C-alpha cells in the first residue's frame, strides 16, 4: 500500500484558520502525511531575464516572464511564520497525521530542525534534488528520511545525488515528477519510476494532473508500479480561488485516492483497466529515459534558483553552491 501526502501548498492563501480546516479535512480523508511549504518571500531571488521574459528571433520563449515584484507581493501573503509552523505540527499531531514540510533554502534549516517533528522527515523539491550542500545540511541537522522529487532533473544529476545519499547512509525516497502544471496523461512517463528504482528501494510519484479532466488515471496507473508514496496537492477552497487549485484534489477526491491506495496490486490493476484505456496506459507509461520537454526546460530555468540564501553583504548563495551559509 502506498502512503499519501496531502500537499497544502499555496491553497491556504495565508489563512491559518484555513490551514487548520485543511488538516482536519485531509486527516478525515485518510492522508498519512500533511505537508506545508517553508518558503519565505524575502528569500525570493531577483533575476533580470525573468522581468520581461526572453524570446529568441524565431519567436520561441527561452525564459518565462515572472517579474520579481509581482511574485514577491503574491508570495508575501502566503508566508508562514515560526508560530504558524508550531501550530501546524500541533494540529497534525492532534489529528493523528504526520506533519511534513518542504525546505527551500539552507538558511531555513536550523529553524526547521529545531521544530518538534514526530518523524524527522523532510521534503525536497525537484529543483533542489541536485543541491548536494542543501542535502548535506539537512542530514547534519538530524533529518533521517528525505522525500525528493525528481522533475526536470537530468539523469546524471539523479545518479550523482543517489550516490551522495547512499554514501551518507540516509534513507531517501525518489519521487517521479513531471514539472508541467497540470500534467497531461501523455506526459506521465511513469516508466521513469523503473529508472528511479535503480537507485532507491523506495520510490513514489508526485502527481500534478487535473482531476476534472483526467480523474485519478495517473495516480491509479502509478500504483501498478508498486510505489511507496503518492503526493497530491490538496484544497478545501473552490479550485478557482487558489493558484494551485487546478492540480489539487478536494476532500472527496482525496478520499477516493486513499481508498485506492489501500488496494492490493491485483485489485489496482483491475481497477486501472476499468478507467484507463490500453492506448491511454501506453501513453501514460511513456519512456524510462527521455529528453525534457520545452515546458519542463522553461520551468527548470525559472524554479532552480528561485529562492536563494541571502547573505548579510547582500550577495546570493544558491543551494547547490558549496559555500557556508549558516
């Protein structure tokens, strides 16, 4: 059976009461983990090429337009301060679910490590899978288990990260992830899970598909690969009221996934055959090794380095740079 992470992401709109209600709803639906994101708007980086975007002479976009000021103001309303983290953990414990967060900067690690997590587990986004100094700081800070998404990663980066983590002797789960929001079925490439299993006995899937269009087809198909973990964005608000709503499940849909995750492999396969056509499954399976799409490359370009470690002298240190930030 796969465990389920309900990712609250930005669907709380910065409202702590909404977070409390999200925890209650996700727990009632049967989630094993509930996750927040420990990003801070003040750690957002300014990068000139994203102010207006970059288009080449052929009319092709080679850098997305994401102006710093607009993004900073949007994220500022979503910041979760230290007290919000304590509240989050307490509420999760009270509802018998495991609290979890995603780290975005190395400078945030000492605070996160000081929190009373019932399980010393932390999530690393796809865009920091290759950030070995970040991973080393997390291990040194006492985190015993790492959940690591692998969207937009090149094969050599995944292989290098796995060798590093094995040498460190830390438990880790690689999550297959397609960094296209929402992810269409034909870009699922679930055979990538077989590739990730070469490096870790524990593998999972971070699913960004759209329920209203494709139901649970991607998540269902992923369970036929005998994965350990599925991460899905979760919301209790109408999906048009949050930025991540389009890739999120509501309470009833999350319950549907939880019940599905408890089926044995044979029953999952039978269920899959009822909702996924052979042609769809062929498309979903995709390639084990492949080139990243143009959309994934644009997202890789923007999100890697989106948050930085800001030094007292005003300089930036990226998470993958082997420099002291603490």
